[in-house]
């Protein structure tokens, strides 16, 4: 008589059930979602960090630094104060080309006096680039934000220490960064960083914020840039106005705290 074989179930092997496949699918979806979130976070962080240390602005500032600053006009002298100037460009986009320039300002922080001046420039300011007449807005739209730095600096007689391109007025937000650490900058100021491009790295940006906060944005002396009629002189010595407005570099230097009338 044949003996029936007894069946034994192993307790160390999981048993499948009606919901095994469903649970597995849920776990897979969760893992994929976490992975996608991690990739998105890393991409967003890299994107925000790339808005600092903009090489195009850095190269433009370096190019401007190779030009000498003209001596003060007769009747004016350099104040000798430590004045740091930052070019502030406002546009409807942070794209390299094709954006529309909506505002131009120069922020001058006088570390010696503990004051700061904010001077607004017209976007249709007349410039001459490579012997071609243009305006600041036209140059910005056709050549990009970095192309404006050196021509504007030469016209203004100013060596900009830094430059910021933004989609709005971000000075108040910048001042609020004071006291932050470089390690926390991207996490705590992602909204601010998404609105700007700048040559400054994290350390320089925080130093800029500290200087701005120590003075207070409410204490900035604001003014419009002094302008003068552009003129040309022919071979006979006749002076004719072109109808365009250019910067009065001397009076701008006074507004920024770099120049003062001679005693």
C-alpha cells in the first residue's frame, strides 16, 4: 500500500496573497516618486546656485576694469571715500538675449560715511558702442545684459564692483539676507535667487546684504541721473547738439559720493 507524502509549508518564505501585486505596485510608485523628487530638488538647487557667479557678468566687469577712470573735471576732486558701486538692471526676463530692459540703477555704498545712494538712469540713455549710436535698452535687447556693463561704466566714469540682473526690485529682499550663512542661502532664499543673476558668489552676496542692511533700504538717498545734451564738433569747431541725452559723468560722480567740488 502506497504511502501518501505529507506536505509541509515553510514558515520562512512569504506567502503570496490577493493584494501582493497591488502592494508591490504601490511600493514601486512610491520609490519612483521619491527618486523623481530628489532629482527635481537637485536640479532646482543647481539652477538657483547657477544664478550666482554668472560668468558673463563677471567677464564684463573684468573687461570694464581694464579701462582707466578719467581724472575729475576741473573744479572737482575725488572724495577719497571707499565707495562700492553695484549696477542694478531690471528686466522682464533673465534670458541672455531678447529680454526687455525696464529699469537701470546704480547703488553706491559709501563705507567711509556709512551712507548709500541709489541713482536711477533712463533706459533710453544714449550710448556709442564701436562707433555706432545706440541706446542702453537697444543694446540690452540685442546683445544681452552682459553687453551693457562696460559701455555704461565707461559712459558713467564708474568701475562697477558688482552687477545684478533682476526681474523686480529686490533690494529689500537682499537686505533681509543679512545674518544668513552661505550654506543656508539656497534653501532659505530660493525665491530671491530665482529673480536674479549676479556675478557675486554666495559669500559676496551675503556681504552685499550685510552692507545694505547696516544702512537700511529706507535710508538710501535716491535721485535721477544727471543728464546732458550730446554734442558733436565739426572740423571748423562748430558745436552741434545731436538731440540725444548722455550722462553727465561729473555730476553723477558727485551723486555717488565719489567726487566733490574743490574747496
